[in-house]
């Protein structure tokens, strides 16, 4: 718009100049337009000039105002752009922080996932190794058990070779035995094997382990027996012979004919048989037990001799004795206070060791178990009985508590 006013102003100035010229020409030369006409043209031109000037001024004001507005708008836009830039930068910075946080979170998650995966893998590996080790251990244990069972079966086969294995109730009172038979005479789960010869005589009893009776868990009578009576083996009807257990009730033996022999009463109740049973019972059991029983002939069921071999507290013990009354034997040897009837009058009993003289028990205790048996004392040359004032008495078992052993 201002350009148009400027052009109009220029035209008006030209027209005004032309009017002045024509006015002067008319005034001076009386030619052309009249003075009035020239004056009017000049007036109109002047008016146009004034209008154009005003228009130009107004336009200039408007242009200035527009420029100011435009400047303000540009400044506002600039400020807005700056704000937008700052906001963008802040947004970008915030986005970068968020990105860093997200990346850190993802890194932590990845690290945690990797750690969890590693732990899982390690646990799985450890579990696999443990399972493998357990499987190997079980397999090894199974193999060892199988080998042990195989060895035990082979040992039994070898042990039972030539014998027929039968089962006989532990409380069977029949006194009859079969020939060449092997029978388990252990109460409950115990394995005590008894063997007969071709004459039906009980000749051997073996056990890897003697397990003493448990009064608290096993069904026993008030007298400590598994059964109220014992098998009636031929010979036990004698007044001087007991129904003697090869392995006593207290050591886990049953009461059928394959664990009973007619045994001299004093020997069974107070002699070496009873002492042997006490030793094993007091030791809490024994291992590698074997009893060898011999007879004077093939017709009788009354043994003439016993030999027991067993291990207690790491010491092997061998007890051998005849199936006779130990008191009568001691009396016949002049080892008691009574006069021996079978010896000549001029014969004198063996000289006794001084009663109160101390000695070395190891020279008497041949098996080193800390206990001295009647046989060990006799073999060492000590006459019977051993009284309470004798130094050896403290190492012996006075079962009846009368102050004498071997009476």
C-alpha cells in the first residue's frame, strides 16, 4: 500500500510541477490554460500531494506498526522457538535419561537373567552330578550287596554242602533229629546254624554273630526264656542231665532238638558251660562262634565233650570241657577239701599256691580277656576251689556267691 501512495505522490508532484509551469506560462505568455484553470490544476495537484503525503505518512505509520507487530511476532516466535528448542532439548535430555534408565534396567534385567540362568545351570549341573553320584553310590551299594549276598549264598552253599536245610519250630519239643540236616536255631532273625551227622547227632553249631536276648523287645517269659520247655532229646530223662542249650536263651537260641543236648546239670548250671554263656552275655555278644560236639559212640545222644570257639572284644576264646560234673572231677583230683575216694591213701593232693600271695594274671589268663576260667586256673596249676582270700579270685566268676570258685 505505501508503494502505491508513493507513486501517487510522485505523480501528484509531477502534476503540481506541471500546473505551476502552466500557471507561469499562462501568466507570462497568456497562452494555454487560463490562470484559473492552471491554479485549479495546481490546487488539485497540491491536494493530491497533501493526500499522498498523508497517505504515505499513514501508510508509513501502518508499515511501522506492522513492522513493530511483525517484529513482536517474530520476537514472540523466536522466544517460542527458543522455548520449543529448550523444551525439545529438555525432552531430548529427559528421553536420554529415560533411555539410560531403561538401558540400565534392561542391563540389570539381563545381568539378573544371566545370573539366574547361570545359577539354574549350576544347580542343574550340581543336581545332575549329585543324582549321578547317588545313582553310582546306589549302583555300587547294590553291586556290593549283590556280591555280599552272592558271597553269603556261596558261603552257605559251601557250609551246607552235604546237608539238607529244613525248618523246625523253635519250640518243637520232639527230641528226634534227622540225619545230615542243617537247621537255623536262632530266635527271630538270628542265623545260628546247627548240623547233624549221619547218625542224627548234633555235632556242630556256627554263627557269624551271637546277638544277646533283648528282654524289652522280644517275647520272653518271666524266667527269660523264649519257650516254656525244651525238646526231650533222649538222655534228658536222667536225673543228672539237663536239657542243655548249645546256645542259651539269653544268647538268642531256641529250644528245639537241634539246640539241645543232654548236659550234666552242674556243668550246665554252674560250670564252664554257664561261664561261657556269661562271658558272651556280659560282652554284649560275640562273633565267629563255633561249637563242636563229640560223642562216645554213634548210638547215644549224650555228648562226651564240648569245644566252643568265639571272639569277644577282639579276643578269640577257646573253651573245651567234658560233659561231666566239674565238682566230682575236682574232688577226684584232690582239688577240694574232701578226701578223694579214687586216689590211693598214700597219694597226696597237689600243693596249693599260697592263698594271699599275689601273682601275674596274664600268666593265667591265656586268652587275655581279663577273666580267668576254671580251666585256665587248673591249667596254670592252681588247685580248686579258689576262695575269696586268693589273689586270683577277683578275676574269676563266683556265680553262686559263696566265696569259692570251682568247688
